[in-house]
């Protein structure tokens, strides 16, 4: 019978050493895609290279100004940045810098993300990168942030919130990017904003400097329908029109205070958030059919969708 050598490495230690080396390599590789963003007085944020021509994605709340924003590059240099646009509803902003050698990360399909999987968050709150290992605490469905922006998946991170976290790069164990870290999107939680949301928002910011959203000029609240009206309409709830803005698309189309909206474009509604979700950018300028209940009668009203923030 022979005894093990005192200097032999336990198998568990080999596994940990391999994992440690793998994580260090992932962090080093990811750091090449992460920049420092200086756009507020007290603390830097992070940003992620979106395209090789110098587009950077960062957090809207991390930019207290539009002028004098600078970006610290992975190479150690610092360059001025132009603010292309912002979207407060998703807490995202896009910057542009002139710098060679920038490369975006490879993006994962967040539909495959699952609670419990390992994540590595790489940020750049100072001159060098910072890496944090954690678990994906939650992987839920699409949701609307408090300011109304649509986030394609609810990916909650198990890392502490700290200055510099927002705008960091969130990796899965395969080394692909799950999203961009957001500490100001939902109170008390750090999330990863997935690539699908980033792509939609950045495309709109590059085209318009903002994310355009459809606008009808209505304020509504859900109301239950009486049994007789349920039987007639096939709906249990409707959205009662509580306010019509003067001069708005709804006002010009003849929508009245007290109308009960049953559907928009053939889609039944039970919550004001569902109406907001239907007013996507691609519907701006198009006529949509509102089926309303007015004085006990069902009517169709055609409304041309305007742009939120404009009288159009």
C-alpha cells in the first residue's frame, strides 16, 4: 500500500485553479470592450463598445451633461465623446468617440438565459478594469421599466450596486455578452439590459437622437364591463378614457371623454400599459382602429398615431 505524496494537488484544487484561470481570461478579454465614461461630477460610469466605428453604449443616468464628456479607453488613453442621444425610459445613452482599435463583444441570445447561471460583470470605474463574479438571480419575461421603456428580458444580477457598475459588460460562462449592466433602471436591483433592447434603442438614437414613441393623447384606466356588455362585446374589461389632450391625435379623431376602449388594431386591452406597448415607433404616422363603447354602442374610430412629445 502506497501513500499519496504530500505535494500532490487534490483534484478539487485542479478544478478551482482551472476555473480561476478561465475567469481571469474572460475578464481580460472582456476588458478590451469596456471603457470608462466621465460624464458626471462625482463618479465615473462604464460603457461598452457597440461598434468598431466608435459607438459606445452607457447609462443615461450616468451623464449629468451633454458637453465635456470623456471616455477612458482600454488602451489607457482618453478621448472626447459626443453624446449621440439618450433614452431615459430604458436608461440608455449612446456616445461616439474617434479612436482606433475598438471592437464590440460577441452577443448572446438572452432568451437562453436562466436563473442560477454564472455571470461575470466587467466594468471600468477607474483606469483599470474591475471584474465581479455572481449568479443570474432571475431570468424573466419582457417588462416595462418605471418610465415606460420596454426591456426584452428581466435579467437580475447577483452583484452589489456601486458607482461604475452601470454600463458594464455582463458575460455568461461561455464568454458571450448577456447585456449591459444597469443599476438605475429598477430601484434596488442591478439588471442586465439584453442585446435585443440595446440594438433597438441604439438604432433609434443613431437615426433620431431619441427613441420615438407613438402618441394618441389619452389617459385611461381599466374598468370592468357589466354582464350585459360583456356578453355583447366578448370582453370583461375596457380602458375608460379619463382625459383627451386638446389638439392630440385622439382629439382630432373624435375620441371622447368617457369612451371605453375595447381594442386597438384588433388587439383587446385590459391595462393602460398594453396600450402603451402597441404604440411602437413603426406605427407612427399610421392609422389605427380604436373600437370603443360609447353610450352603449360599439363604434370604430380611426386615429393616426403621432409622435410623443410633438403635436403631430
